[in-house]
C-alpha cells in the first residue's frame, strides 16, 4: 500500500473514532419502532377469533393459550365439534381471569356463522384484531384416482372456503376504528401446510386445498393494500395434533416414535405450541412488516430435498 493511501486510512480511522466517542443520544436519531415493547404482553388488548379450537392436542387450543397469556382482551374459541370447548374456556379463564373467553360451535365454511361471530366481536368490543383461520380436515387417505368429486370438494370447502370466509368478514371488521383503535389494523392468519408448498406431505385434495390457502394469503394481502391489515399463512410440518394422533399412536405402539420427523433437520415431529407461538407473533404488532407470506414451521423439512442418509447410490 502506498504511503498516501496509508495516511488516508489513518485519517478516516481517527475521524470514525472521534465520531463514536462524541456521539450521544441527542446527536443520533432514535431507532424507529412500529410495535410496542417486546418484553411485555404481545397481544395486549386484542380481540382474537380462532377456528379449529376444539382438539385437546390442537394448534387452535395452544394458540388460545398463547394469546390469553399475552394479554388478549377477548378470545373466541370456535369449532364444528364443541366437545372440549367449554373445558378449554374454564381452563383459560382459571389461568388468565382477565381474558373474556367466548365459545362458538359452527362450521367454519358456513358464511352466516362466520359473519355472526365477527359481528359479535364488534358489538361487544368495537374491534377485531386477529382472526386465526385454523379449522381444517385431512381429507381422504387414498390415491387420487380413488377419490370422487364430492369428497375432493368437501376437503376444499373446509380447508379453503373456511379460510376465505374468515378473511372476507374479518377484513371489514378490522377496518373499524375507535378511540381505542384510531387506525385500521389487524392480522388474518391462515393455517396452510408444507403439503401446500411441496408434494409428498399429504394426499392430493389436502395438498391442493392448502396450496390454495397460500395463494389466498398472497392475493388477499395485495387486495388489502393500504388498510393496515396483514394476511399470512402458517405452513406446519408434521405436528402432533388430533388429526395426526393415529400416526403417533401407531409409532409408539411399534416402538418407532423416534423415526417421526426423521426427514427434517431437527429429526423430530413438532408440538402444537410451536405453531401457536408463530401464530402469536403473526398476530402481534411485532410482525408489523410481515405480510403476504407462507411461513413454513416444519423443522426444516421444506428447506431441501429429502433423502435417506447413506443410500444415495
């Protein structure tokens, strides 16, 4: 290096050192923050609707716990099957007595029922902040050539139409403003699946319906441009829930539970709470710049092309 170049570097170094030593909070701008403190309740004051909340092992129940624990003002537990909803309500109310918990039994693909639960939230609280459209079905365990048209469309009705209706009625409600909520805002969260991102993770109707959910999140996010309402899809991998319980029970009976999730880098299946925490993040203001995305929460499964180690040739 030439002598003149060396002198220039030394001069720059001295200047940077002086600037660093003389800098004060008054001389540099503060960090711009859209969300509140990240060490406080992440859903404080929010009104939350969750579908698919009945299953004891389910993502919906786990998400309700996360939102309640993080200061939600009200949580609506909704499901077609209401076997455990009252129990879930008692459990949450006992643990977090300041949270209003409402139970609703309805089909997530019934438009009038979806309209009613959103209207109830507005009537009671004057706002809706989060709609977690989580209701879904696995569909038939069969090769596509053995699936009839009605069965195929029923899978779409639950998995895709239900999500569409949630967005259709939640978005106008999230635009409502008040003294407590001066600006329109909200988060619509849709449960998709890694099966909607790549093949071999589910049957044909299920995979196609979940791919449609990803598309809904993307297209609706753009149609809500400028409203402050965000739309995202969560794409779980193999999670131990009511829908997958038979897989886990069979593996435990055979003594092969350790093989569950062996194709993902974490080498295990997931728990509902691990998905619920992502739903909490997407429903909170901390994800204020996350929009129109399909978030894979799958232990890394969708990050690569699965193979069996040691058997490449």
